C-alpha cells in the first residue's frame, strides 16, 4: 500500500466511519459530527514559529492583550457550541488532528476570550489546565485567512 493510499484510507474512515462487509457488500457506518468551533486566522505573531518548534500553538480571539499578540495567533470571534472533548478533531486548514486530552479550563477560556494552547504531543493527560493536547504528527503551517475548526459528536 502506498503512502498516498494510507492517507486516503485514513481520511475515508475519519470522514465516513468504519466499513462493514455484509453479504459481500461494503456498508459504510456514517459518523455524524457537529462543528463545535470555527474561526479564521487574522494575525500571526512574530514568535509563533518559535513556539511551534516546541510543539505549542497559542490562540486568542481579536481582543488578545497586546503583550501576548507576538506569541499567538489571533482569530475571529466565535461561540463555542459544545465543549471540546477527547476524541474530537481539530482542523488547521483542512488537516485533522485528534484531541487526546483537554485541560479543565480550556473550554471556559475558549468561551470567554477565544483562548487555548494546543500542544502537539499526543499526551493523554493535560500538562496545564488551559491546554488541549492533539496527536503528535507534523505541525500545521497556517496563513492569514486559514480556518481553525473543531468538530465532534
């Protein structure tokens, strides 16, 4: 199986659920996800790349304090529809990352000021109360106008 097929197979199961074979016919069990949070990147701080080297991405909505703008991605305001939970998927652009841990204050921070810290290490225990840990794979490359979206059940 080629690398391309592995990616497509994974994306297929991410989007459409598992396949079952019944009497020689593949049946797709559809998973239904809701968009819990979706924002657009408005500003990328000068030091964001340095934090990404440490597998950390900090986001704030447009009311970000001036002293934190250089270390964070500033995004449009949006309402968190439902709490982020383990097993949800965070999309940076259209690249999916599974949520592996959610700190006890992360959802409250997103609701109040559009803030959280994404850590790309796959940890199952939150390092700090405001962290959302996602799977450890290549880091996102975000640009102005790109979307950050959280989906889940």
